[in-house]
C-alpha cells in the first residue's frame, strides 16, 4: 500500500517538477552541465560521443532492421551466396579508425587541461575516513570533519519509519560543508586514512580516488555561487552510501568572513586539535 | 575405477557401451557430453543463486530508505552476486558448451584429457560451497566488491581465507578446462580440418582458452598476496608498510580485462554459428572474424587501466589506455558489421536461437557504445563508479554473454536431447527476457549520468523513479527465467523427435549435424573426413 502510494506521489511530484527543472531531478536522464569549465568541457565531450554513437547506431541498426524486414524467409527471400567482400571490410575498418581519431583529439585536449593543477589560489587537503570526509585548508589553518547530517542519518537507519521524501536533500547533506570562494582555482589534495574512497562532485565534473599512502590532485573553479552535492564514489565499506560531499561556493567577501569566523572561534580550535590527532597517520603515510 | 576400466576395455574392443548406471555416471564422468551437461546444469543453478542475490539488491533499491537489509549485507550481496555470476554462471556455461560442442565440431571422439575434465568440473561444487558458505561465518560473506580491492577487502571477517581459496579453486578449474580445450583443438581435429576450416565457435574458444591460461595465474597471484598481507605480515598492498594498494588494482585488472573477453569471445562464436544458419547464408568474412577475435584478445592485455582512470595516473598513462581502449572498437565493429552483412540478402527465419542472436546483436552493440563512451578519460571521470558503468557491463554481460548462452541452448538443445522443445514457450521466454532486460538495465544509464554511484544500498530521492522502474524490470527478468528452466526440463524429458539436422534451413553446416539427435554416447570413434 505504502509503495503504491509512494509510486503515485512520486510520479505526481515528477510531473510537477519536470517543467521547472527543479533541484529534485526526478526522471533525470542526462549528465548535468555543471558549473566549472572542466565540467562543461566534459559534458560537451559526453554529448559529442553520444551523438556519434547515435549516428553509428542509426546506420548499423538501420541496416540490421532493413535486413530483418526485407530478407525474410517467410516472404520467400532467396539467400545470396557471397561470403566476403574485401573492399567492404577495408572500408568498415578504416572509417571507425577515422571516427576514433576524431573523438580522441578533443578528449586529449580536455585531459591535458584537467591535469594542469598549476596556479591555484587555494589548496585544500581532503582525507577520506570510514565514513566521513576531513577538510584541511592547508594555508589557512582551518580544518574540520564533514559527516552526514543528522536528519538523513536518522532516516536512513533500517526500519526507521521516516519517509526519505520528508528529509531535505536526503543523503546529500552534511553537518559542515566545504566552503570555497567563487571563481577561485581550488586545488584539492586527496588521500585517505583507511580504505580507498573517491571524492566526487558531479557539478564540478571531477572525481578522484582518495588512497591511503598516496596524494592525488584535482582542481576546479566554480563560476556560480551555490551548494553543490556529491558522494563518495568508491566502495569503502558498510556506510559507503552515507558519506556525502557538499561544497558551498560563496562570493569572496562571504568566504572571507566565513574563514575569519573559522579561524577566530573557540570551537574550531578544539575541532582542530582532534583533527590533528586523527589525521596524523594519514599524513605520515602520505609523506612517503 | 570400474568405469575407467570399462572405458579402457571399450577403447580396446570398440564395442559400443552406454553410460554407467546411477550417480557414478556423473561422479566419475569422463565422457565429454556428460561433463558438458554437468557444467551447464551447475551454471544454471548458479545463475539462479546469483540471480536471487540480484533480486535482494533490486528489492532494497526499489525505494529510497533502508527497508529490508543492513548495508553490510547489501554489500555482501553485490560482491557475491558478481562472483557467482562470473565464475559460477557465465564461465562454467561456456566451458560446458566447449565440452559438448568442441569434440562434435572438430570430429573428435572426446576431449583430449577426460580425467582432468572430470577433475576440473568437480572442483567447482566445492569452490562454490565454500564461497556461498561464507554467508554463514562470523563477519558474513565478503563485502568489498568482487574486485577485492585492498585495504577494504582486508576488513573481511572469517570469510577472507574462504574467499581466497574459492578463487584459487575456480582458477585451477578454469586453467584445467582451458588446457583441455587447447589440447583437444590442436591435436584431435578430424583429418582435413585445417585451422582456418574450424567452426568459428571452436576458434573463439581456442583464443579464449589462451586468455584463461594467461590470466588466471595472475589472479591467483594477486589474491595470494592479499592472503599473505592478511596472515603472514607482508605488506604488498599496505601503504603503512611501504606497499602499494594501487598495485593490486593493476594486477587485478591485468587479469580482469582479459576476463571480460573470456566471457564474450565464445559468445561471439555462438552468434557467428547461429546467424548464418537462420540467414541461410554463409558467415560473412570468416577470416576477418578470426583475425578480429585474435585482435580483441591481444588488445585485452593492454587496456586494463581503463578500469582505474580515477586512481591518479600520469597523463601519458591515461592517454595510452584511452587510445588502446578505443582501438578495441575497431575489431568489435568488424564483427558487428560482418554479422549484419551475413543477414543482408539472406533468407531469415526467426526461431528462438535466432531471436536471441538478433537481440544480442542490438543490445551488445548498445553495451559497446557505452563502452566507447567510458573509454574517453575526461568523460570517464564523470561516469566512473556510477550506475552508467553498471548499465554498460550488464548490457554486455546479460543481453551479451547470457543471451548468447540462451541462444546456444535453444540452438543445440534438440541435438543434445533428441527432442524439439516447446517453440511457443521459448519465444515467450525470449520476448519476456528482451523486454525486461531493457526495463531493468536501460534506466541505469540515466541513473549513472544523473549522478548515482554504484554499490550503494540507499540513494537520494532524486534517483527514486528510475530505480523503481529498474527493480520492476529485475523481477520481471528474474521470473521469466523460470520459463527457461521449464522449457529445458520439458525438452530433456520428451517431445517431438528432432531430425539430425534439426533446423530445416539447408544449413546448418558443421560436423555436429552429421550425427544423430541425440548423438551416440561415443561419437566420432572413427574420425570423419573433412574436405
């Protein structure tokens, strides 16, 4: 009964939300465009390959469907006897190679851009833990843990009886989000304190593994203020689904006052002390 | 022992004798047909065990929120589902087909190494008893994914050594099976059957067998290192001791990527047998098919890191693996084009094997397209570890490998049993499977693109709708497979007598169709001549 009710409510909600393109992307079928240059480039690549695949599919499936419809035994089709054609085979080897080269060139150009982490204005070290993220603003002496928000955590317990639809941003909200200034090139250093995690914000177009003993890099520059949500993307144990990534992109002035608050308040100092203790093994491992 | 003696006596005196009586026929089986049957029935059983686990997964994912299972148990289900489907369902099914069909297709009396054949099968029930037994030990079954990435897999409880030894046993079984295939094909072909006259299924299996021999020991090495890291103080993969967790991924995927082709090359062979039969036209570009298969096999060894683009590789490494991966599209494309060209200007009829082969053609190609998209590294940074990947590999494995197996079963079942099966039910099974497999897996593309990670037991409400559709498809697909079992069982028990050629298409070509249906217990005791 509950399920039926839910299904009805869900489809109604979906119908209501679709035209407005609301945050609740029900029935969403494509990759979001994102708010960084990289994510837009990646989205462009994605759409390009998709349409190339569609064109190839139309040609190949069209040929298959034509053959299936036209050459039916039940319609008295008489089979031909040819069994090869060197010319055709050369053609359909060379054309795909050309298409692939055409795909590879823009992909390589984007890849080079992705790997260029120079000239960043802010460096944040992100450490994965089972099952939360730790953010460390290396030059600003600010660091804190970011864990699943309490209302999501209560609702996600097996048999909690709480309807996930009643929780705002269910499983995608945290107690303390990462805060970065808009328009700044942020370099993220990734590592882990236990198992492998992956830090991913779809709107930034980037995902990278956080691996114990390694420091990985990625960068993003968000063009619009807002709250962007993602998740851990590498299986990391029981609560893998419950360690979201939330990034608040603020105008520079708001970011500055947020930072001053973090640096000045008493609470962050205590948090920091705890942090340093916890992060020590990861730092040691990363140092190798 | 008695049976071995019998077989020996039969060999000396050339008197025809039937199978042994009772359970001994199966326990001490050395006949390739009996062992083939055992393999395939075992794989059917595992298909349902793994499928049940998939339904647990899809039931939990039907709605957001945790309703049915603990997240840990969910992870156990995803891990076990993969291990059982790969090593228990798909691989043994192909080995079973190899056992049944390779001797019949090359005109050999049996597999070259019948006792090893028995051994390689009977290892499997023990391996899977141990693997499935992990569900009942403290700490539960392995839950770190079938890829067993450390350090997570090192957190497995009592199940850990059982998992490792089960993998070792499966590997040993596969290697023995592969050796048997190679030795049979290389030494026991009928006079006149040169390599380039072999049926294409035999060719694909020959190449698959080499892949197996090349990579199963690599997997064995990788899991052995996990074991010594766990119990003997080594630190191959532990950063704290100077090891490297990423090295495991490189070793694992050096096995893992060829493994993917181990599961699809014989499927190519099956489809290449079926399409010409029901198009009443020879296979287009036989030589090109063989070379394409060999190229795919070669390329499979140099693309492994595309499974791990997000681990942080040097730019040059990412470029190389992107280009090498894209290159695979070329020989794969040649195959798809050749199948299409085989149907072109043919005279096509739509018996159940052909229906499944056509469905394979369309849906495997869709899986190929998403594979091409995944090869593009920047785009992969978005796709990686999302449901888009889940959709991709299920498209190549379910309507790919599994549909080819169903096609093979419907193609050769009358040959094996001597009975025709119920065509109406088989066609119903086809339509239900094809419709539900798309309801099940197509929405997973959307989920992945919209940002849903894989291997999660619960998700944000924005993913609710497509997950519900996908789960409905899963239950539809799962239940439809009961029809498959019914058709097979009914066909074994009786039915209209099948002719030697079975299919009235003028083709099929191949030595197996020169035998009676069912073939005698010992076939081709005198080798046939191949012109």
